[in-house]
């Protein structure tokens, strides 16, 4: 399952059932996605037929190619033979991806439904078995002689797959013998995949006592944005109480997954705890280290400075942690009905590129979006690319708040990116995470700028600027703090299992460092690490958000200085998918993430926005 999700300012979010009657009227009809473009139900004959076909094709593929690639790579027709083999492999990946995409999206619609959970688990098990049949292929490709493969690539259809072949050959130093790779794959079902599912189902089943009402996670987190400080405090206390009661399970899950990763890293000879993520992202460790150092160095100029300013707005020497994302005292209350959110995002996209808006429009017209909050629905928001032969889907939990409009813009940016990259095929459409966040954050920026341009009065403009700064701090500062937390607990885990207290101490340390003295981290906050799903599902994913935000700030600066031709170059960058590394993709814009000064460009934009807020008083 490849969920391209987003950590929002408050983590995962999931409202309970339908909104109150008045809110439902205000928001209008919220769309639910139509998954029958993939399959029309759990009992779909087409699903069963595709699963059977995938099993038969995988066995036939293995019989045709296992142990034979070295011979196929010799001779005058080597390129054609290998190209045919890779094409057959790609077709199988597309078919298996369709099966797993449907199962995972259906499950995301209601993770509390036992029938869906079983369907998802069974599909995952069967697809993992099929992946085991195909595991040999990439391993054998990577054992081919470099010179022979280069010859085959030079003058044949195999050249189409050069970016993918170069990518998988970067994995060679970390690959194991075939039998060990098979064991790792099969054991993942009862290892990491099982712990991931336990976390998901536990989070979905939690209920938080808020004034006698049993809330799920998302609405409770939403109350941290309530204008009433007592409501925010009560929400924070309810969150801490229930997370605290479940800390033992969350600590066990995190310990197990960190150990599972450490075993894999050790066998694969990765040196640093995050090296496997850097390799998957096709980004050099020194680039990420430079990003981490630049953001950490900027803490006093960014988060510390802004939260001190916000505390003054609230008339306090310090803000309690539940006030960190509170609306400003004089902020106008704004609710965006669904139609208004749709039009706001599409208009912003259209002003930048009509083609971009046309692609995004399809998500609304063809029901590729699931918007209503429901019990059991996956929290937060994501864009799932599914497969190139189908189309992406977007999940949001829409409540009509300005940040929900930004989330919609974010996920539609992912969706547009995935559509544009689809022509590269199942092997080369996926984009490394560092660049996967570029289109989403850029979509947010376009929407924010459009909304800001229409701000009618100074109070509205101030509230919008403050909200954007907070989003950027949550995307850059907070995600780097998350990355540092992960580094700390992964390194500490090498000396033995971590207690709940040790995990919480690491959390409080990095949070205090990043947020600064103007935020008081009161009792209960030490539990808040427990609901951050990315720590469970995608270790070290989080720096991709900071990477993407700083990159987009730089890109947007290029766009403002020289808009002519920018949109075409930008869409070409998205259409490249996973066929080019970040350095090559950014070169047309005169940007280089390997330059240590690069990160100061993006961070400088946040500084300038904070300075503008200071000038507004």
C-alpha cells in the first residue's frame, strides 16, 4: 500500500460520524469516492478473477525468467529480451497494485469494520505471496554484469527503463541472498505489517471522554482549534488521559518496529538509522543533514520568535501547549462550504495553469474524493496514486475550516502530480518522497496566495498570515523535530528496549527545543507522540515535508520573479515522476538542494512573513 499522506498541524484527524445538523447544512453535500473504477465490491467476480490471474501470471513469469536473466543478457538481442521481461514484470506490478489499492482504500473508508479488515488482511497476504514469486527478478537484474547491461541499454527498447534500472542498482550494496530476501518478505506479514495494522485499528477504536461525550481522535484534535480556551484545555486533557492509558501498547508497538528495522538495517549493512530512507528517497545523507542543521539553527528566528509574538497577542508570557494552534483572539470565524472550498482551490490552480485545474476538476466530477468524516474512517488526509492504468484517489476529513481548504489543496496537488506522472508506467511513475511533497505544498501556496489577495480587512489578513506561518512551522520546524525524535529513539533502542518514560523524555526534549520558551509543555503532553502515525508506518518519512516546504518556498520565489514559462517547466517536472533525481529536476529553475545556502531561501520566506506579522502589531 502506497499512501501518500500528510501529517497535519495536529497529526491524524478523524471527526465522529456526521457533523451536527447546522454544520452539515453549512458544508453542503460532501462527496464519497467511487471505488468501482477499481472493483465494485468485496465479492466482485472481477476482483477474484484478477487475483487468480495475478497468481497464474506470477507463476508463469517465474517459470520463464527465474535463473535465466544472465543468459538473456548475452548476445545481439539482449536488450529486446530484457525489455520484454521488464515489461511483463511491470504489467504484473500494475495488476497487483490494482488489487492492493482497492483493498487498502476500502479498508481506509472504515478501519473498524471487521469484514473490511479481513478483506484487506487477506488481500495483503495473497499479494505478499505473489511478490515472493517475483522477488528473484530485481535481485537477478542487479547481478547482471554492468558492461553487458550498459550494452543492452544502449540501442534497444530497454533504454526506456534506464531510470528504473539505475534506481534498483543503487540497492545492490544492501541486497541479501535470494532465500534471505524471501524470508524477510514473508516474515513482514507477521512482523511490521501486523504491528502497523494493530496501531491503525487501536487508533480507530480509541474513544476520548470530552464532557461526557465519547469522541474519536479527529474531532478531539479539532477542538484544539476552538476559540474557547477552556474547550482547548479540556480537549488536551482528554487526549492525554486516553493516550496515557494506552501508552504501554503504543510503546511496545514502537519498540517492536524500531527493533524490526534495526535488524533489517544491520543485515543490509546500512550505517545510519535513516540511511534506508535516504536511499528510498534518492537523496544524499549530507543533503538531509544540511536541512536538519539549517532548520535547527533557525528555531530562534522562526518558531521561538513566532510563538513569543503569539503569546503577546494572547496577553500571556507563555502559551499552554493546547493554545499553540488556537485561532487568534480577534480572528474572524470562517466556514467554507464544500462548494466554496472546491472553487477556491480550482480557481487558484487555474490562475497558475489551466491544465492543472482541468486535471484537478476530474477529482470532483468523477468522484475520486472521499470527504465526509465517518466513524472508523482513516484519520487525516492522503492521496493514493493507485496505479497508472487507473487514477489516484483523495481522502480528506472535511470540516469546513480554512485549514481544511489548505488540506484539500495539498492532497489535490498530490493527485495532479500522480496523474501527470502516470504515463511513466508502474515502475517509474512513483516519485521519491522528497519531491512527492513538492506539488502538494505548491498547491497549498497557490491557494493561500489567492485567499490572501482577497482578504478584505487587516484582521482577516493578519489571521490568514498567522495561520500560514503556523502551517509552515508545523511543516518545517515540527517535522524536523519529529525527525530528531525518531533519530533519538532509534539510536537509544540499540541499547535495549525503551520504557514509556524514556520515549516520552525524548519527545519532550525535542519539542521543547523546537517550540521554544514561549510554549509551556504541561502535564500530559509527554503522551502526544503516540498518535503520530508516520512514526509507525514510515520511519523518517517526516523530513520530506520540511524538504518539500523549503523547496516550494524557493520555487515560488522563482515563479514570482520570472513567471513566464514557469508553469510549463513546473508541470514537466511533475510529469517526470521517478525518472530523474532531484538535482536534475531542479536544474531548470536554477536551484540545487546540495548547496547549503539553498535551505536559507525557503526559511527566509517564513522569517519575512513573521516580520510582517510583527509589523501588523
